[in-house]
């Protein structure tokens, strides 16, 4: 294994261990003069960052858009990138079963086939407490594909909850407040407090949070299904977790895209996507070359809004 491949393998292990979703992009075919070669690998993170190499900036722009879409859908895809018009003559992407052909007019030549594999770690659910309900949630969760972590109230901080999708507090009133505050500040998508309506309201009222933050805490935790036993309550809580976050990572939101007004490519609107406000409105570009061309005379190019 090459040093670069070893570094990427270590990075994938790190991301998986931290419950961070990403897409593994592997070049499986390259026609010269494409700069990438079969076996080249890159990782695409949920914020659009690309680590590794699967081609130049123009190829990266297309990979970024399609990788973010696969991260949301969870389905692998064979991406074919060509500088020529697509086979139907429209210039629009051609969808085949398990494959997508995209015309990229910025490519200097050659073609690339890149396999996009979304790797979304099992949703992490932290269960706080050792009550019968807590034990039932911990027992039933793995059957739904959840990564269950049982924890005491000590040592839970916003940092320790990074990558967590749900926190269920069922500790019978023991030190609930700091856990709730940490979960809110960590922006955990689902936070459930097992308590009666009266006690739950009293706990929320005493938290050092604003009204909007308190509203993110669900108490009594669980959907109303007439649950009575600890097992039934656990089922109602897990049903509410499914309703709130499903099987997706919170980072895997639908990617915002825009059309490069110079070359017509669809690009992902991400923190590292080149943009310019030279024409009065913000426009995004596949690369700095298109941005430079636009900034010479913005009036030459049609407007293209993000979508």
C-alpha cells in the first residue's frame, strides 16, 4: 500500500470512529489525458471538502456535487465524467441503473469513471441512566441498526456527544440538567427526557437555556402509544427517534447547487467553492479560472442562481 493510500485508510478509520459520514471516491477507469489514474482515491466530507485525488479541479467539482447527493441517498454510484456532450444530445446528465454520465465541458480531455461509495456510520444513540427504561432502549436499539452507547451522567460534555444523533435521559432525576444542557449545546438532533409531564416541565424551566433551546428537548420522551411497561416505553422512544432523525446523519442534508455562469457546470455550494460578487450578486464557479473569466466582464454571462 502506498503512503497516500495508507494515510487515507487511517483517515477513514478515524472518521468512522467519530461517526462522521463521508463518501469514498475511487477512480476505476481513466482515459488519457485525464490526470487521475485507476486506483486513485479521495474522501468527500459532508461540508464538500475533498481529501485525496481523483482528478483536477474540474473533475473535483463534478465529484463533489454527485458525492454529496449519494451521501444523502445512501446509494453507491458509478460516475462517468466526459468533456463531450452526453449521448442524448441534451447536455443533461444521463442516468442509467447504478450509473450516471455527466458532461463536464471544463475537462481538458480524457474521461473518468469514479465509483462513489457513501459510508454512513450507524446512527449513534447515547442512553443515560440505568433504569429499566434505559436498559430496554439499549436492548432494542441494535435491532434498528443503531449504535447504542450506555452512559452515566459523569463525563458527558458537548465534545463527547459529537456525531451523536440521539440522547435519551432515563436516570430517574439524577443529574439530568447538565446532560440536557450538553446535548442541546452539542446540537444533538433528538434529545428525550423520560419524566412525567409535570416533572419534565419543571426540569426544563430550571435549565440555563433560552426558550428555543428548551423546545428542542422532548419530554415526556416517546410517541403516545399507550405505553405502560418499560419495554413499551422504550419502543415509543425509539419510534420518536426514528421519526426525528431516521437513518440519516444530520450532516447528510441535501446539497445546495448552483450553475457556473461561465462554463455551465453544476457545482456544489460549499465553503471551499470559488465564488464572486463582482456582478452585484454572489455567483459560484467550478474553478478559479472560470471565476477570473467572469470577473473580467460579468455582464457577458447570464445569471444563474443557487438551487
